[in-house]
C-alpha cells in the first residue's frame, strides 16, 4: 500500500509511470484517495487528475 507522499511527488515531476513499471498495481486506502484526489481536485492540484486517471486505468486500486 502506498501513502499520499510518493504518489503526489511522482505525479508532480512526471515520473508516476516509473512506479507502474516497478509494480503491476498500486494499492491505496480510501483515506489516501480522499486526500490526494478529492481534496486535491478541490484545491486545483494537477497531480489529483493524474492519479485519478491512473485509478480509472486500473493501475492504482483503492482499498477499504
């Protein structure tokens, strides 16, 4: 499972795809999804869109 820091920073510097080369799928808890995607979109952070797209593409999975 990943926390928000690595996802945010890798997305910001354009290296999140590197993570997907290392791992087939990244698991994140709902709290990380809320922090990164929900709050991030509310605050206008571009990394939120990148991470949301990775979730849609099944590269990141949100776990309860």
